[in-house]
C-alpha cells in the first residue's frame, strides 16, 4: 500500500489539488497522518554522502564525523524525523561525552533538501525537559521559526511537534533549540541544514564538506559538560570531535571543493587552511556573487554565523586546516599556569621530588615536550596536545584536521589515503654543510648574566612522572 492509498486519493490528485490552493500548507496537516520512522546513528565515523533518490539531482554533502538524515516523500512533502535525546558521543578515541543531541549523535544529522521543496520535519522530544527547533537562516512563516514561547508552545518531553515550510532559497543553514538555549547548546544540540540549488549546475562542486564549530567544558575525568561556562571552554570541537578524532577532508586532485561551517560556540573562530587561497562563496545570508567573492586564506566565523569557501584542489599534499586561535587547537588544559620559559628550575625540581616523587617541572624551554610525552591522565581525558604524523608529534588538539589532496581518487572515495608521499627534494631538511657561529656577543642578559636556556626533555631515565 502506498502512502497516497492511505488517504484514498492518488498522489497526482493531491499535487494538482495543492497547486490549486497555492502553497499546499493547509492540506499539509491532512497528509501528516503517520510519522516516518526515525533513523539513528551509533558511530562517530564520517558516513558516505547520501545521493538524492527523488527530485532534482544534487551533489550531496559530506558531514565530517557525521551523517545525513534519510527522508521520506509523502505527496509533495519531503519528511524528516528528528529525535531530540541524550546521546553518548566519542569526542576522540579515548574520550566519550554524555551529551544531548538528535538521532543518536551530537551534532544531529545533516538535513539536505532542494530549493523549492516542501519540508515536513517531525521533532520528537526524548529529553528530560522541553525543547524546540529553530531553523537558523531559513525564510519561513513566523510560526515555524521554533522560538519557544514566542512563536510556538515548547515541545514537552515525550511529545512530537511538526514543522512545515517551503524552502525559499538554496544555501547553508543550521538548526538548534530555541528553548533553554544556553544549556541545550552547551550539551551539544545542533545540526547542519543544506539546501541545494534547483539548478544542479549552479555553483556545483565535486566535494562539499560541512561541520559545526562547537565547544564543551568537560573536566578531566568527567563525562557531562558544565553548562554554565561562558567562555573558558576546554574542548574546541568540529562536529563534537577534537583532533586527532576529526576525519581528514579527502579531495581528489583537480576537484572543485567547498568547505562549509557554522559557529555555535561562544566566541569567533578564524578558520585557516594551508597551501591554498580560497574564495568565500556563501554566508548564512546566501550566495556571494562570484565576481564579489573575495580571496582569503583565513576566514573568521563569528558566533551564530555560517561561512563557505570554495577552491580547486590542484596542489597535492597534506594541508593543515584549523582554527587560528592557538588555544583552540589544544585539548583540556589549565589556563592559569605560570610561564617558566627562560628559568632554571632544576634545583627546585630536585627538592620537590624529594617530597613528591611524581613532581615534574615543565615549560622552561616551551611546551612542545607535552606533545611527545605519555603522562598518566585521568580516565576519559584527552591529552592537551597530541597526534602523530610521519615526522613526529603534531602537537595539536581541538579544532584541527588535514585536507588530503591526492591524485587518482575515485569520485566517491573519502577513505583516508594515509600520509602524503612528498616528491623527492620537496621537504624541508636539516643543514649539514658549513656551520655558522650563532652565538651573539650582544645576547640578552638578566642582572648582567647571560640568559641560559635549559632544555629539559622528559625521558624514562631522566624524569619522573
Ligand atoms: Cu577557534
């Protein structure tokens, strides 16, 4: 039995009837007779893009460490079913967080549709408190805007609400609660919403990556975010993942590539990509006309904004992409630690170790050693900086990933190709020729003494944990 049989008239009749009454929104309620099954995702791995099965062709997006929600057509309506619920999200291998999200993950699944589509979105609330969903950036009837108390009653726990509207334009959007917003967003409730152009050729790219910038404050060893934190978060994430848990952005050589992101944290993020310049092509307000798209290598994304940039992946390599705030490429750390650079702490360390065998002094020559050492950490905690590359410790965390541009990839191949094999003679190398005296007669002094920089590297023999 088809859906239209349920209602005793054919889909064709319904479509022409809807055309007669205009938008078809009135008859929408009659059609919403059954709730589509909700799909759930249990994995944090990037899922293959979901190609359209009806309507105009489009190039589906790839949600980093996420997925796209399957839809059901019912007459002219494209139906989605979001379930707001507590979820367990792996932030990176070695750490999971107890968050709130949608359909098994935080962020929720990406919603994809086409300009002109009539969308009907069922939202079931399985949270312990009420919620709503706001469709950030969409042009829609005021009563579908999802602001609890202002445009609709809140959705109580255990109940389902329906949102119906026609997508007025293509572009880059997101969704998030507008109910107990500070708590619900601090707990991870958000998702991406991409509306593809009706014309499949319009601003088309070969690979289209999306992610949300989010942040959490989870004490080392804990599982639930502190929801009252205003700015001093300790986990800076893309799609609720921190490096090295963020999948690479895999691109075929010569592909047209788009990277889209939205910011639902409490501060701005200058997103910087190495190896290329790119054009800012889309904001949350719509497409930037091609002639006006300005070139950048870093694009700042303010709170509540969305940005997309385009480039042609014509330079093979492993290219870093990251937030340029250096604290946002760190995992959990204390921010009130003293600076010890340039000090000699050896005598203090010896005395301290006599009292506290585990005492360790670090930082006298910088903090790079933190990226190399294996310090005991509380359970369920990520190291402050971590990750190994082909040349050693990458010394990053948080909002960091790698754009991997390779020759000869299959069109839909997003699997990690491994590390880049650099052509001979193209990697920075150590000078092995004639040495130069780098000592300076005018080296800086403190109280008349030359500043001595002691290099203290942790090792099994030389340093106690
Ligand atoms: Cu940042």
